[in-house]
C-alpha cells in the first residue's frame, strides 16, 4: 500500500490552517492576500499546461513564440 497520501494530507491541512490564521490576522490586507492567492492559482495551472502546449504546438508547426504570446496576452 502507498502511504504517500497521508503525509501530503497532513501538510495540506496545516498549510490551509496557517493560511487561514494569517488571513485572519491581517484582515486589512485581505484584498492583497486574495489577489496573491489568485495569482498563485493561475500561475500553477498555466505552468502545468505549458509543456503539453509546447508538444502540441511543435506537432502542429506553430511557433513557440506565438504560443507564449497568446499565453501572456490571451485571445
């Protein structure tokens, strides 16, 4: 049996708890904290998708510069 999930669950629990305590302590800056959290989520999802995007772009003969420009600017 693989027990990697248990330590990861504990780490996730404590990081969420400490994040909540941090946000409660700095309520004046909750907008900045929310913007930072949103930026982290968007960056994580883009970095997860980017290698697959490069493979698809190379197979479709699309320049990687165009892929990066569309990633930054949008459609």
